[in-house]
């Protein structure tokens, strides 16, 4: 029993250590909702019916709703196709706690892009940043990621994409 004093102090310390290491689990966050997405931009780009070459800019708009914080805002951007919003040039939505951008590769225009959204929950003493992303395709009706229908318009009206089903964005990280 040479080591029993040390063993008893370890046994007294173990329950206290166990209490420190059992953390409260992170709550499961509901996915964000993106609705009413509309995109208009230059054509033609290989979609049937696309004619003309205007407008020169791409315009995207959509509504964002977070059921976790009840944030509801409108997001909109107009940009040249080669200057799309990236992580270094995020676009602030009407509620400036919400931003969005696209992850490359991003095509000249149309669907088949990754939409990244970030939200800062600032009422807390230490603000928490949340992020999520979703892959969006257009005119691919066999894909579960098909959220947009894109059609070409009359000359000089370019290409128009409208949302055909709700986009759920899984919250993938928090800092």
C-alpha cells in the first residue's frame, strides 16, 4: 500500500475533472431558408431561347430567413459577371448581420454555383458567426440541387432565372 495516498487523491480529483470535461452539447440549428431568388444577366450562354447580349451586369436577389434567430432580410447585388462576390468581397444584405458570396468555380452567369451565407449573432456578449452553403443548379430537373429555372428572353433582355423550390441552407459552422 505504498501508493495508496496518491491513489486516494487521484480518486478524489477524478469526479471534479469529469465535471469539468462534460460540456453542454451544442444545440442543433435549423437550416436557413432562401426564397424568391431571381437572377438576371447577359445572354446568350447556351440556354435555349437566349438571345441578345444585354444586360451587361448580373443582378441577383433573394429573401433570407433564419428560424433560429428569426432574422428575415432581403439580399441583392448587381455586378459584372467577372466580378462576382467572393469571400473577400461579401455583399451585405439589408440586415447587415447577413452577408453572401459565391465560392469558385463560378460560371459566367446562370446556375451551377455555391451560395455561401454568413450571419453574425450579435446580441450575445461575444458575437457568434454562423456559416452555411448550398450548391445551386439550374435546368437540371434530375438533380436534387435544381433550384432555378433559367430561360432566355427577347433580344437584349438577357437570361432570367427564377427559383422553383425553397432552398434550405444547412448551418455548417459557428465561431
